[in-house]
């Protein structure tokens, strides 16, 4: 995909979930743009719709209405196979609960997305470089159970970078970390954005983390306030 001015454009996005007989409108017509090099922080109370928005932007879910353009290409009606390939090659995702495979080492966890697109030859060297970048060069052979929470999240960051994505999404990446580990992880994000120009969208409910990006939006009741 060629680089346009924006990585993502969203127009009038809506999403409703059914909880039994109750319908919850998680998004009520959200529109926004994310430019290359942005570090966008999305904040709001629990249940405000911020994680739902992230799932839509990261192509992990489908909206009920509205449009999503990724690098100028409309993707909401794209066949699922193509959406999966786009996610794998162009999107890095970092989850609150790390989502590492427990049977794989740190190195193997990071290599996995590269191997899924057939980059077996370069996967090991690239994974080693990324783990060194997050100060885990001495933990390559450690299983997730042998790593602290902060170290596991750094492995997840390295994994998100392995295919050189256009954009990185982080869904409350410090929620399960103590304050020291959280500060360390936020510093990694800031370095990736400022020194390597990675585009990052991070959801957080921690007020002190809103200052780490160059843009902040607040979601309340499914709307940008």
C-alpha cells in the first residue's frame, strides 16, 4: 500500500452490541483521521466505547454502519481473507493481557507473525534485533512464565513490530503492570514514535498517560467529546 496523508480515516462509525434483550450503542457515529507519525491517545471511562473503537480501527471487528479507509483503501466491505492479510502485514496489535503463546519462547513469539507471511529467512535475525531494542536480548529463550509482566509486554511490542506495520494499536497496555513497568513500557512507545516515526494509537484510562502522545481524544457514550 502506498502512503497517503493519513493511515486511517473513519467516517460516521456505528457499532451496537446486544446484551440479551438490551442493545448497547458502543459507537454512535465516530469520525476521525490518523496521520502517519501520530501518537494518538484514546481515553475515556470504562464502557465509553474506546476499546470498541480500537477493535474497529484494527480490523478485529466489523462496524454496523460507517466507513474505514486504510491507507486510502475502503476496508469495511473487504473480504475477510483480505482483511486478515492486511492486519498481518500492516497492523501491529498489543493487548492488555499480552496474548503471548505460553509454549513458545520470547524469540519464537516475536518470530511467529513474520513466519506467517513466509519471511522465515529473516525472521530470527529481525526478532533478535527487536528484542534487543526493548532491552530483552538476554531473554530470548525465556518462556512467558519466566518473564515479568513488563517483560512480557515488551515481547508483545517486539512481536507487533516484526512485520514493520503501518500502524500499532495498544489496548490499555499498562493496565496489568505495576507503576515502574508501566513507565518503562510507555517510554518504549515514546521512543518508537519519536525516534522511529511509528504511528501509534493507544487506549488508556490512566490520566497520567494522556501526555505521552501528540494527540488525545476522549470517548464518552460512544462519541468523541
